[in-house]
C-alpha cells in the first residue's frame, strides 16, 4: 500500500514537472514572467513616490488650521469696543442729567 502511494505521488510529480516545462516554453509564459519581474520594479517605484504623502498631509492640516484661524472674526476686539461705547454713552448721560437741575 505504501508503494502505491509513493508511486502515485511520483507519477503526479512527473506530470507536474512536465506541465510546468510545457508552460515555460510558451511565448505567453515568457511575457507573463517579464511582466511579473517588471511589476516588482513598479511597486518599488510607487512606494518611493508615496513615502512623502504623510508629511505633506501633516503640513496641509497645519495650513488649513491657519487659514481657518485667519478667516474667523475676532470676537474679543469687537466686544471690548462695544463696551467702551456703552460706558461713554452712560457717562455722558449722567453728566447731562446732573446739569439739568
């Protein structure tokens, strides 16, 4: 029984080797192999190009925050000027009221 398993496995291995040899001899297999080799080079080039994206995203986020800060109106400056105007009006109203009697 063990001889039959080994014999079957040996025959299967021989058939696999023959099939691989036939595939390797076809022109399409040569083109596919060349494409796979070129694919590795292209992936390396793509990785090299995309390494800087993370740094660019961080810089872009900082710039967006600066632009947002520049576009927002300053609330502290307006509130202070408004309160000054009110105090000036109230003090003149008090002064005019004091002069009437």
